[in-house]
C-alpha cells in the first residue's frame, strides 16, 4: 500500500495533480483513478501510455533466481556504498527500470530512513519490486515517457541496465542530487556470447552514454567492477533467459546446449558504475499541482 510519503512524490500522469488514497486506489483532484494492485504496486500506465515491451514473467523469474543466488552481490554492494556517499540517510531514491527491486533494496538497506520508488513497465517485475523492501514502493510506468513524479523530489536516481531518460533524470533530482548509472563493459559475459545468443556490448557504449547525458549532467567519476563467476548449467541458462536475449533464444535448445558444458562454467562479470551530477539550468519545469 503506497505510503503518505510516496504520495508526496507521485503525481497524476494525466493532469498532472497530486494523488490521494481512496479505498484501493489513488485519485487526483480531477478524479483520474489508478488501482492499487493486491500485490502492493500501483499502475499509472493507461491507454496510449502503455510501454511497447516489458520483461515477461519468465524473464523476471530467471532474474530473481539469479540475483537471489548472489552472483551480482558485488554490484549491489558497490551501489550501496556509493549511495551512502551521495545521499542523506533519509533520502528519496528513485529507481528507473527497477526490475525486481534488487538493487533498490540494497541501497535502502544502506540508507536507514530512505524511501525508494521503483518504476517499471513489467507487471511481474512490479509484483517483486513492491515487496523487495519495507521502505520500497513500486509504480507501473514507461520510463521513456515524462514521469508522474514531482520536480526536484529525489536525492538519488538509480539506473541499472535500464533505459536512460536524461531530461527526466535531471528534472526529478534535487540540484545537489546524484544519478548512478550501471552499464556492462565489452568484457561482460564474454565467454557466453558466441554460443548462447547474448547480444554483444558495444565497446563505445560508455562514451556514448556520457554524450547522451552531457546536456543535463556532468560526469563526476566512474568505477569499473570486474570479477569471475562460477555458474552451474542452470544458472547460465537463467542468466541468458533473464536478459533481452530471451526474446530471440529457444529456451529448450539453450538448455540442451548448456547441459553439455563442463561445470562449473567460468564467466566474467564486468560493469562500469558511473556517478553523474545535474547541471544547473532551465530543465526543471514543474510537474505538480
């Protein structure tokens, strides 16, 4: 159930006015109404605003199992450590493309009085994100669209392997806030690419990211995190099927192929974690009544 503090962050995506709770829904002064799902999240997606694609239930199950096994815990710990440097203990943290809420939960553990809001367009992901942490809330939204969130409400924005909407990142952050972005390097999962259908990572991805965000943000620093993972055949299959590659890979064929490999399978995890600060400028248009 959305908290009162969350309601001070969200706005109606149609007006936009503030939202209040009425029964099992959120409603604005213009009587636009959004149901609160029994799983605890609220979907603000309506009509033409629906996201064209979202993670499937199978992708979310695979991701929850893989992350739950701890394989990306070093990344979660890195984000948590940076959060304590960049945000106050009572921060408002927004996670754009939150997925299951795994990384948002790690950050909230590190910030003892913080509130987190995860935005995602996948219903199965939202169900997981809504229960990821006692101080985490989840809302259904396409992060490519203007967000139903008040201007300047966030101390920290997380963006982990998710779409990057630079203008909205900038608008919702306080002037002293920070944006944390995680991208894979060209070495990430390199041992699996040729044989599993995983998409290659463009070596110029990080530089392109900086150019994309440069209008609204200054790049403060970046940390590279790389370590080996030892995976079972089932975990390799889960790693592939939790990714966008799942949309064009035959799961049965993948399982058969991976089952023939000698275990454990050695795989490289390799990420860049970048810190950005908002530039001062005119892109702080109001979004609240």
